[in-house]
């Protein structure tokens, strides 16, 4: 494992991504023998998340890609919702991720990564408007809060801002994708915990 302040070995991370991408896809696909991890994680989210949201604050979801847990049914919760959008660079500001308010049925448009996102006209939310972020994950280290994502680095850049790092954030993944001692880069901001089919978990003390 690289020391803090160094970049993790990219070859190691690429191999981990291949492994956990295949594992997660298999776990989230129904096998005809009972509920998939998708159903279990969604049920746990419905049960546990309301207590974690501050009054009136938005729940930060994501538009699921293939193999990611689909949490859009959480729109039934009594909380305003938000979705991320990667916006193109403009003079004086690099390409970045923002969160915009969203309600089911409202129009969406592809963001700079081609992922459906709320229209720019709805405006951006400040970090203080978010009560919780749910972030799709390939793997997660339950002792150190290190998440393995797709490699785009958008959440890392967002959470490099202290205001966004202060918003509680949970990695979302099947329990079988927990992995101790994941490679850590110097820019990784630890997550508050994770959400799996058993419910919401805080970081373990190891």
C-alpha cells in the first residue's frame, strides 16, 4: 500500500476495478433464487436513511450506470433530492461536479460525462443544502473509509472542498465488495461509512 501523500499504483487499482466491477454486477443481478443485493440495499436504505437527513436538507443521489445500485426509488422518502452533474470548464473554473435539485419526472440532460443530470437552469446547490451523499462504489475499506470508484475522480475533487467534505457521505455497494487496505491516494477524502444490504454502517475501528 502506498504511503499517504503518494499516488496509489494505477495498475493495482485497475485490476481491483476489474475484479470488483464483475463481482458487483453479479451480486446485483437477480439469480431467480431470492432477492438480489439491489433489493436488499434499497430496503435497507428505505429503513435507515430518514434518520440521517437534517430537516429540509437534500439527499444526494446519483443516476445509476450499469452495475450500480439503483436508489432512485428513494424519491418516495420525505426529503428533497439532488443529483450530480459534471459541468464543462469555463474561464477561471475547471471542469467540476456540482449538485442540482431534482424531482422524478423533471427533464434531464446529459452532463459533460454523458450521464443524465438536471438542467442547468435549476441552479446549483451549496454544500450546506445537502444532508447526505450516497455515492456508488466498486469497493470500500471499512476501516479507513477509502472508496474505490470508476476512476474519474469527480467525487474526490468535489470533496476536496472542506464544505463538501463536511457533508456526511456513504459508499453504496454490496457487503461482499468490502475490502480492507484498499490503495489510497493522497487526495482521497475518507467517507463517513457505507450502505449495504444490512443497512448503514459507520467506520470500523481497526
